[in-house]
């Protein structure tokens, strides 16, 4: 009798661990190299239908079986590679998140994967510009704010082509200045401080929320003398 109770307790414990593992698979997305994660690119999740019963795997190389996604349900598309899609859906054991072959899922736009790659590449270029506090042609207003902050002055211009919004930024440089004084013991000491000095103006011109031109003082051009251009914002889905 005691042995039966111990065996039953072990079975219950194993079932709990199994359910916990399944729930863990459906938790936060684990980042893997070479994968494009859609939450980085899209404001809301993409839902796609399961076109045929789809085996789903924990690993990108389909090495660890999680269960079967039944035909007809909607799943959330989380990440993509050339050969596999990561989705979250309902299997027999409960909610799971893992990798399936695209052939089991409903049709997407023919250029969906190509556009995802282009959008990811554009995002990397924009991130690099933001890190250097630079603006570029085809950046959005939100991206310019992330890079340069809020404009000191905003205006608009109307012409035959329509309305153009203009944001003006004052460009600054930190200039070292030395000051000499005495310390608490009466010794002469020299300190260097950096003063923020205006060195020019940058005007960012928008059409329909996208940068179409950059104007700057001729006496104070950009450091490398080149206008940066990124791809236009890409509609993925």
C-alpha cells in the first residue's frame, strides 16, 4: 500500500514537471542567432492559420518534439528564418511555442519573407544612426526624435508639391576651456571644463512623416560631408 502511494506521488510530480515544461515553452521568446523576431519590427502580432496538422518543435533544427498543432486554428507568428517559423499556439498538451515548417501554415504574401529581411536590415541601419545621433533621408519622425530629440523649432512650408514640415536643430560641440585657481592649501591648480557651444543649424524636412531633405549651414557641414540615406519604411504585413 505504501509503495502504491509513493508510485502515485511520483507520477503526479512527473506530470506537474511536464506541464511546467510545456508552459515554459510558451513563455518569453528565447533569442537565437540568425533569427528575425517580429516583435522588434511590428506594432502588433501577426495571426496565421494552420493549414494542416503541424508538428511543432522546441529547437530550430526540429530536434525536440513539443506536440501537434491541429489544422484550422490561428497561431501567433513570432519569428522567422528561411526554413522555419516560430509560432505560439495550442497543442494537445496545452499552449506551446516553437518551430514549425512553413508548409504547414496558411499562405502569406509572396514577398512577406523578403520584406521582413529588408525591414530588419533597415532597422539595423537606423539603430546605428540613432547611436551616433544622426538623421538620414527616409527616417520617420519617430526615428528622428529618437536620434536627435525634440526639435527646438517647428514650422511648415506649402508649395505646389504640398505641405512640408520643417524641424530645426541647433548643433553643438563641446569645447575645452581651462581655468586656474587655488586649492584649499593655496596651491595653483588648472582645471579643464567642457562648454557646450553652438556651431550650426540642421533643418530636417518631412513629407508625410518621412524625411525628404536635410539642410545645414554651409560653414558647418556634417563631419563626413555626406548625406545619409536609408530605405523607405517597409510595410511588412
